């Protein structure tokens, strides 16, 4: 993975939506802190996170975490856990999983044609390459 000049962090990219106040933001950012390692591969100015809750502290509350990263599809995770802390952890873990899945789908693994394989100048030739060079 290439180094990103201004890596995304939860503290920098998180917005609180409906159901949360600005006072909740720091507490939520602490809960989501483990996402920083996963977000570090993306530019901060091209990454946004928004967390919201519907019917907070009620029996049918629903926590939603949305993630926008430039050049990728929006990722949405939800939780209907009754405990707010558990619901936040649930959406955080689900987002981490979805980011990992998206990264895995995007990377070439065992396909030589997708990976750039350059032979350094002056490097010894493989047997097949040597035979081709001799017949030419």
C-alpha cells in the first residue's frame, strides 16, 4: 500500500447526525478509534464518516454509520442493538469488515497479468527467457 500524505482518521472525518449532539462526538470518536488503522490508507480530504441514531434509548433504536470514500461506493452499516454502546461497536466492526472486503476485492492476488512485474536491468534471465534470447 502506498503512503498517504494526509491519512484519514476517525477524529478528522467523523460527523454526528440525527440523534447525537456535538457533545457525543468525542465519546463516539473514542469508540471508533480502532478504525484509524483501516482508514489510514485513504486521504482525509476524500473520506467522510457520519453516525446517526433513530429513536435513541427507545426499544426500536437504530444506529447507522455511513462511510464515503472518493472513488468507491458508499458503505452503510446499521445496528438495532438496544444498548447504544453495543450498537456503536456493532456498526464499527461491520464497517471494518466491509472496508477489508472492499480492499481484498480491489487488489490483484494470484493474477500475474494484473500485477506489474518488471525485470531489473542486468538481472539474470530465467531458463525460458534465455532460450528465447538465444533463438532471436
